[in-house]
C-alpha cells in the first residue's frame, strides 16, 4: 500500500526536477475563476496547489488566497509565484484551518491523488463556509484518448491516482454531502495559446483544428476531466 512518505517523496522529486510548469502552464488557470461568481475580498483555498498558479490568478481578481500541498518543493516554488498567498505543507485529508472559514474551495486535479478521498471531502466541507462554492476537477476513467491508447491514467499512476467514471464521481460527491449545481468538461490541452493558429506548420495547424473539433463535439461522457461546481447540502 502506498504511504504518505512515498507520495511526498514522489512529488518532491517531480517539482525539484521539473519546476514551475510541471503539470500545466499558468495561462490555463485564470479562466477557471469565470465558472464562479467570485467577489473581491473573499477567501479562496486551493487544495493541492502545486506551484501556485491558481493562487496567482486569484490574486489578480483581488481574492484572499490560501494554498496547501503535500510537497514542500511545490510550496517553495508557489511562494515565489504568488508571494501574497498563505501556503502550507499539508495533506488534503487533514487541513490546517478552522471550521467554516473559506468562501471558495478549489480542488484542481488533486482529489483523485489523495489516499482517502472520502475523508478529504469531509475536511474540505469542514473548512468551508455554509454558503461556500466548490470547484472540483477530476479525471474521467472513460476519457476517449485513454480508451483508444489503452492508457489507465496519467504519469501519476506511478504513485497514486483514482480514476472514476462520470456517474461514480457524482455518487462520491453526493454521498459526502455536496450538491452538484453544474458539470462541465475540461480539456486543458485545448485552452489559451494552444487554440491560436500562430504556426505556419501544416501539422501544427491540423492539430489545432483537431483539438477544437474535439472540444466542440466530444460528449461529456468521454471528456478528459470533469469540472463539478458544488455547494453544501
């Protein structure tokens, strides 16, 4: 069974050797804030904050930001990326914050990597205000690319990654007392700079067109990741 120390060591090595844009670049983050009616001066917690890109984007919207990550190396980078944010090294199952504190909870592609997803959701609810809004992004076990290439997830499968279907994620969130208000697909590879036809290369142009078509027509059931917008019961 995977241990907390093994997970810490794995992510510390990744962040130490790959740096700020290990999993996704900054330009893919700011648009996430458009999914919620965020208001300046309110408190946002990014769980599994990585190198702090979500916090940096939130600071631009004048939010009060906090972030936690299991990796000390990630937190070191995050403190440089978003120095105005309070960052702490912590597990998602045991958040170092008081009850009913945050207005917005973001969990971007991290819930699936916790050893105990149920316990982490319970603690996320504990630190959230009663009227808090939740943005939870998780991977799809039925992602079409996974099926075509016979992949079983991302490189994080090496250490710990839970892949569930759309219905399974819905059941988990509802079981832990969250009300799902909307579900969206998220194909981060088709956001920002990747959507601009700046290259004269026929291959790159064809790839960009293909990604746009996939983004437009791919059913939710087969998308890469789900964005769940939630509130408490």
